[in-house]
């Protein structure tokens, strides 16, 4: 399953990412990094400083197109 790290408030790109995953019928778990400190720590340890960030099968992605390339193969 895809994990989507983001914010529930004031994050237009997070909303776009959620809508796109829903549109493509890709199941995902949303992790709000403003509430989930372990989730925030996880993406920071990977070098990310902005959301959204996608995680799938051991890899992290900033760009949904990179995620889709791996997800669809």
C-alpha cells in the first residue's frame, strides 16, 4: 500500500496528491505529519523537507509520476 505523507491543512499539493490517488483507485494511507511526529521524523530522515511525500515498497518519492512508474510495474 502507498503511504502519503502530508498535511491536512493549507497544503494544496497534498490535496492534489490525495485526489489523484483516489482518481486512479490507488489505495493509500494518509499520514498527517502535523499530528504524527514519527511520520515527520521518517521523511526528515530521508532528506525531505516538504510534503507531499509518497512511500511505496521501500522507496520514497517526491513526484507522483515517479511513484506511478514504480507502482504500475
